């Protein structure tokens, strides 16, 4: 009885006493009065929001907390115990959860490199899965996740919660009903200050962390890391994270793609930028920041008749001289995280998760959309209905939106071999056609970098190649190096299967 709460013990005993052959959902239903048994996997920052969601929904019992950091798991378990009256089991290795028949659903807020494998293992074991964005660390993982969800008939929701926000749903309906005329172009923005994460070096892994399990599918770096802060800052190291285009980005690329009515990958991508400006920030020309993802990036996605641009700015974001964006965001300063849709008769702007604004062509407000709904509850609704079409953010949407980050990052990574002066970059982009004014976007980006003290002669911009992409085969037909970057080398036994082998 040591590991079971009294309450679970009573129900388990009742089931056993009744001689019931029970498994999975049924087993848990017998154990806990029909409540959905949840295991939270990854109890760090975002894990806290998952925890609150499960504790706040009367349909669920939070039975297990998995974290490779025992302190993180214990502190979340304390909170859960206070709220629900019994303590969830604490587990270090997620594979234990997949064997546990009392668990019906898992929700995962691990670092990105674990998302897909965790989701696939869970669905293979018959669990439904709520997986944080980006749903994959590379393109092929997303395809494999979709295959697993369909093969095992599981419900798989992605943590792009804007999909459940009435503000965004109503804005998208408004756009698609012609509210701002014809719309073929959208710009996603992640203007969000990200200071240097500290100097590149060898730092010890905290003693309370199982680093083998933390590393999982990624290379094991003989337990040391190269960043000062162990948790969270992995976002800015490619081995584990995808930079801000894969962190904040999937929320906005998802809204942009949704509003544009695009249900496929782009046919080409080009991306430029770099990890710039931290020498100026530290007033040290020799300073090397521990991150290797871009903090400044512009990616241009061509869908043939439609186009999306996604901009990341991690340096000082006081862009009060950008009159158009200031007006559209109703803000002259600070972070700008959102999406601008450019229509033939006006604009629609997502200014926050639960707020969007429609303007006429003269930038007069014509409509505002406000409100958000519980994205976790939407997942549970679909778990109950057993229909993945009831999800607002099914895994396929997550895959298409996460892939935008991967596509841009592939172009930019290749571009790191080819840094360009401002003149070269300007000339290069002038040869590339898109529905955006490519030159205006580049010049705005350059101005932003210069304003932040970046010496572009000394630290030039990386200019990625224009890469053609085959949306069906998910390969770059003319670039083998780029195609190889659609997956990664996995470290056994943490190997994410390909879609045909799930
Ligand atoms: N939807 C949103 O709005 C939103 C907001 C923030 C973060 N996120 C996403 O949530 C994820 C987590 O972000 P975070 O800020 O909480 O990071 P974090 O580093 O603070 O937390 C990650 C936690 O996962 C644990 N972990 C690592 N490997 C594990 C494993 N194999 N099994 C179990 N636990 C493991 C870590 O020990 C840590 O406690 C990211 O993918 C991020 O993109 C989403």
C-alpha cells in the first residue's frame, strides 16, 4: 500500500475484489470514480500551468508527476497534494508511466527534444497526449507523431493555446469572411527581449537531475553543460531547443497560418539573422554567449499564392520609431508579440493571446475581439468524445506550425557558412521575390541591430540559401544537407521512430 493513496487503494481493491479484468481507461475509471488519470511529465516552469489545469478540472486526478529533477517533481507534488487531498506518485523515468494502467492521459512540458518521443511512447501505450509546443524538435518527429496518433486512435493536443482563444477564433472567422478583403500575407512577430544567457563554458549539472534521462534523444555531453543556468536556457542551444522561432514562434506562426487558411508546408524558405549583439551588451568584443540559436531572425515562407514572414528580435525592442507597427499594436514601446494580417481593405492584428484588433485601410479600428477559453479543457472534451476533430489544436496543426521554425532554422544554419555584409545581403535579397517588401524588412532589421550597437562589419549577418521544399515528401529536393537536417541522430534507446515505424 506504500505507493497508493488510501483512496486509490480502496478503489483498486474493489476492482480486484470484483474479479474485473481491467486495463487502461477502464482500470482507472474503476479506481477513481470515472475520473481521468493524468501523469504530468516535466514539472518545470510550464509544468506549473499544466498542474494548475489538471487540479482545476473536476474531471481529472493528477496521479503521477514525472521529472528527472527530483526537487522539481517534489515541489509540484506538494502543491498537488494540498489541492487534491492526496499526493501524486513521483517518478523519474517516464517509461514507468506508460506501463501504468491507471494513467489515461499524459501532459508533457519537457524540453523540446523530448516532446515527440514522449508523445509517441505514450500513444503506443494507449494514452492520450497533451504535448507542449513546438510539438517536435525536427520535421520528421512531427510526421511520426501524427502517424502514431492516427494509428493508435489517440487524442493528441498541442500546447498552442491561442487556438482555444475566442478572440483568435473570431478574428480568423472575420478574416476568412472577407472582413479586411483579400489576405495573402501575414507577418508574425516575436519582438521579445532575451538577454545573454551567460558565457560559454563547462558547468556542472545540478546533483538533483538525472542527466542521462534529461538528455534523452540528444547527445550525452559527459555530465556537463555549456550554459550557466541548467533549466530553461536549453531553449537557446540547438541540441535541445529551437531558439525563439521555435519557442514563442509556434504560437504566432500557428495563428498566421490559421488566418491565412494554409493547411500545408511552404514550397520554399529563406532565413537570415544570427546570434548578435551580446558583445555590445557586455561591452566585451571577445564575449561568447553560451547559446547557439539566432536571437535575430527573419524567415520568409512562400506558399505560392500566399506568404508568411516571421521575425524574431531578442535585442532591445524599443522600436518606437516603427510608426505602422506602433499604431497597429497600440503601443510605442516594449515587446511586440503577435501577428499582422495585411488585407486589401485593412489589417487584423493579434496583439495578445486573448485580444485581436481589426483596422480599415486607414488604420481606424473597426472591430475588437477579446476572450480566451481553457485549452486543457478542450483536450479533455476530445478525450471524452474520442474524436480528435473536437480538438482546437490537433497534432497535425502543431506539426505544420512547428515545422516553420525548423525550416527557417535549417536555412539559417546553412547560412552561417555564408555571412554577408549589409551591401551583399541587400543585393542578395533583391533577387528574391515574395509578397513582402523584402528590402524594407531587411533594412528595418539592420536598423534595429545597429540601434543595439551591433557592428555588422565585425559580426555580419548569416544569410541562408533560398531552399525549395517538397511539402508532401518533406524533403528539400535540391539540397541534401538541408534534407538531412529534417531529422537528427538519436541516442539509443531514446530513438524516435519514423512515421512508417510507429
Ligand atoms: N504553451 C505555452 O504557452 C508554453 C509556455 C512556456 C513553455 N512552454 C513549453 O513547455 C516546455 C517546457 O518549458 P519550461 O519553460 O517549463 O522548461 P523548464 O526547463 O523550466 O522545465 C522543463 C522540465 O522538464 C524536466 N525534464 C527534462 N527531461 C525530462 C524527462 N525526460 N522526463 C521528465 N521530465 C523531464 C526538467 O527537469 C524540467 O523540470 C517547452 O517545450 C516550452 O516550449 C509552453
